[in-house]
């Protein structure tokens, strides 16, 4: 009798540990997303207090994005080879220390360095956390629900960061650095207690493929850097073309190295899956439209409608609420019911309509009659697309390559964000300020429509990997 009771208790304990692990991992993702937006409203105060140049001020944001996008694939592969828990904890410690130092130093260059270090830490944290989730929860409805919570947490972190930035800056801008340090410390303490080591990752005796890792990381760094600097330097400038050409050469070299290496860091066969490859294309399209729109919408609200930074943040708050509600309570069920292809396609169309309504901003400027419905529709689209793209990008991938697949899908979204901001910024200069904004919104809506078409044509049924019976490693 006692033995039977113990057998019944084991699955319950496993589920409880899995839920606690999900909570901790979502806390890390919340922190990564929070830190992207938390500094935004504080920039003018930082510039005034530290007498920063515009270039240094820009890199407080760009440094994080460039490092995040550039190191993601290396972070994912490192998690596969050296243990997801180990990499996750080490990256969280780096994130916490960099946040604390950024809140204490008074030199603008040092603050910029801390932002780069936090981007590198996030690049190792995100794929490690995502691959822990995918190797903890069985593929299907169970994993879909977990990834839905994960995606909803990411969206909530970004939206809350916009609002918190306004409140914290009113007290002192240094709090936008110190608050992430406190949250990171809490995540580390809980992760040590909840996460177990993954024996699978440690047991594999594989080469590290340093040339492949260096070429792809350097190539992505230069690509994101070139896209970030292009609007300022000019797309046809020698510096922009030189950086992008160097990025292309490094990425080509990476493909050649991986195709010839006996044990490549990024096996090119992983792209043989049409669903996985399509998911990565959709990741680029999704964030190109969404972040491109958000960047221009922020300028439109503050410069044209004369919203304060806090009013702008509150105007975007319904977006995060809708993403959370849809991703948490609807997307997983819908994917089980009508399939991932339909969910992603419909989500992109919702996003396109929401963004497209902003084109009418020159005619209708009332928030509740036009802008609120636009933000809500966009949020619904985000809540449908983001989990669907992540699930498609991780489907059919063996446990030992989940970190790699996680890094790929996260890198695609970060690169998409850089492309989107660069494209809409260039388009917005094509007319008067208001007309330029309308052009940019129309382009972002068109990119979303493209996403709906690609999803409808490219996504298929998600398939289980050969080792579909997941071992509980966390």
C-alpha cells in the first residue's frame, strides 16, 4: 500500500517541480523583456545627469540589442554542450552584476559597457531557459501551454517596462538599473533550488567547433550593428556597405565551415525541416512588423499627439494585457483545435489590421475611438503569433539540439526587430512628419500580411522528434 502511494506521489511531485521550474524560467524571460523597455523613458534624465553624447545615449539601447542578437546562437549551442542549468545560472549572475554596476557608475562609457554585458547575458539565458522548458514538457498540448505562458510573460515584461520606466524615472533614473539587479538575484536563488542539472547535455562528448561559433557570432553582430547604424550613417554610405559586406562574408564562411566540419556547432540538416525553417523566417517578419510599428508609434504619439512619456506607456499597456490573455488562455487551445498554421496566419492578419488602423491617425486622433481598438487588435495578433512561431521553431528537434533551435528562433526575432526599425525609419523620412508616419505604418502592416502568406504556405504539422518521450531533466 505504501509503495502504491509513493508511485502515485512521484508524478505529482514531478508536475509540481515542472511548474516551479516554469515559474523561475518565465521570471528570467520577464526580466530580459523588461530590460529592453525599462530604460526608454529614462534616457533624457541619464543624458542630462551624465552629459552623454547622442551616440553614447543611443548605444544604451543598441548595445543591448546588438549583443543579444549576435550571441544568441552561441548561447544556445553552449547550453546544449555544457548544461542548460549551468549556463542559465552563469548568465543570470552576469546579468545581475552588470545591472548593479550600471546603477552605481557615473561614466557614460561604463554604463554602455554594462548594457552590452547584459545583452550577452540575455543571449545565453534565453535559449537555455527555452530549451529547459521544451525538454521538461512533452510535445503537444502540455508544451503548448507552457510556451504560451512563457510568451505571455515576455510580452508582459516589455509592456510593464514601459510603464515602470516612467514611474521609476520620476524617483531617480538609477532605479531602472537597480530593479533588474534585485529581480535577477531573486531568480538566481529560486533557480538554484528548483532547477536540476541536465545529464543529457553533460554526457555528450562533442567538439565545440570554435571557428563556426566565432564566424556566426561575428557575422550576426556585424549584421545587427550595420542595420542599427544604417539609418544614421545612410544605407549607401561606405561604412554601412562595408559592415554589411563583412557580415555577409562571415555568414557565408560559417555555412562553408559547418558543411565541412565533422561535428558542426550548427548542423545545417536542422534546416531540412520546412516547419522549423519557416518558423525562423516568420520570427524575422513578426518582430520586423511589430517592433517597427512600436518604434514609429511611440514617436507619433509623443511628437504629433503630444503625449507625455508616461501617457505613451499607458497607451501601449492594453497591448501587453491582450498578448498575455490571448497567449495564456487561447493560443494553446486554438492550436490543438485548428492547427498551428491557421493560428499563425490569422494572428498575422489581426496584427496587420491593428497596425493598419494607425494609418488613419492623421484623420482620427481620439485614443478610444481609433488607437485603443488598433492596439487591442495588434495585441490579439501578437498573442496568437508569438507562441505559434516559437512552438513551430522547436518542433521535431531532438533534446540535445533544443538549445540550438531555441537560439535560432530567438535570434531570428532579434534580427527582425533590427530590420523592422531600420526599414520603417527609412520610410518615415519619405514625406512630411505625419505622412512619413503613415507610410511607415502602411509598410509595417504590409510586412504583417506577408507573414500571414508565409505562414499559410510554409507551416505544416508539428512533428515529434525521434526521442519524443521526454525525460524530466529539470
